[in-house]
C-alpha cells in the first residue's frame, strides 16, 4: 500500500474508521474511498457490488460495524448479528470478486472465550463459549475471521483479521449504548454539571479491561496492512489492564466530579478480565504510544468541544 493506492475505508464515520481516515490523509494518500450509510448500505449486496464495480479499491479497511456496550448488545442482539454478518459478507466477497490486493477486518476482544487464560493468545479463539452479554456481535465477528481464512485457503486472498483491545477516543458514542469509557465520560460530566451527589455504575466495578486510544488503533491497523500477511488473526493491544472502578476514578478526576460512586450489582459485569497477548504485533515492531491518562484527557477535551450540551 502506498500514497497512490485506491484505499477504501468502510465505516469512515465511526470511531476507528474516522481515525484511519485522518491518519491516511496525514500520510498523503490521494485516493481514499468513502461512503456514508445513506450513500452505501453495506448490508445490501447489490449496492456493495455496484460500489466495487465502479471504484475497484485495492486495499480495504473493514471498520464498518454495528457496535455498542453491554446495554446495546443485550437490547438489540438480532440487529447486532444480522447487520454485522451482512456487512462483512458483502464487503469480503466483493473484495475477492473485484481483486482487491488486501483486506483488513477489524474484530473485537469480546470474541475470546469466557475462560480464556490471561493474557489472551490468538490460539485460544474458537475454543469455548463467549460471554453472553455480547454473544450475537461476537459470533458475527468470529464468522468474519473464518470467512477471511476460508478465502485465503481457497483463493489465496490476502485478507487479515485484527483484534483490538477496547478502543476509545474522539468520535465515540457518548451515551448508555456506547463503550464503557465513553459512557462513563458522559455520565460523570452530566452529574458534574447538575451537581449530583453520586453516580451509579453497572456491576461491581471489579472487571478489568485493556484500553487502546483510537489514534494508536488506527496506526496499528495501517502498520498491519503494510507488514502482516498471515490468515491467522492478530491482537492489537497495549498490555495494561484497568479495573472499571479504577477507570471510573480516573474519569471522575478528569471531569472534576466530587460526588460518590455507587454500584448497581444487579446489573451484569461481563467478563471479569479481558487482556490481550500482543506479543505477536510487538515482535513485528509496533507498540502503542498514548497512555490511558493522556488518552482520557484528550477524549474528554474533544467531548467538551464537540458534544457538551448535546448528549442527553
């Protein structure tokens, strides 16, 4: 992939997709292809086929997906499995049909089995049940990985799958349907603005997660597009885990909220731990550069500039 390559970023308005778009523009790429959902419904096979017929992208970043946190996954499992399966199937098949040189599928760390040894190695995928609060989304993503591997095995397609840690940053969904860090920013900010005495969080606060700043995630994806050519999925993480209670305290401090924390233990926790073993990508020469504290401050600054007063 070079500056003159025809590069399609599917999902360019999403969290990781928008960061990929910014990075590719900074690197001087001159033929970046994008479409909004209204301009191209990726669940529509004929529409995707027409797009590939016309544009013939050489490199495809498949970042488009129906995503959300525990609340959204539990509330809309049918939409999560159907839409993600359709998006992946249509884009991957057209990438083969119209001879794209390479495709990168973005997956999620939630696809690992519940009882995976920590940190989680790529080799344990498909070895057990995944957590029920996001099983619909997770099963769709596992199917996408298998599809990329099948196309590689049968046709020699250079299609790779990347499993990032919990990605956060500017452009996230800052509401109860969003990822945990963005949802906490919105919750604490609103509580601070309204002088509330406490903030109530889902679960016990004990689960631990690994958080990857979105600009690091984009850089890791571009690095892998250029350097990684194996059908086996590869983890993309920083190697540090943070409990939800610790994260809440960090967000509380960043926002300036001085009230109390309460935990609604009747609500689900999800997996207790989810730390990626990222030695494979580290051995290739890539490491994340933004700390959680720095990334959290950048994210909150973006939130205040773009969404303060708009998120309810």
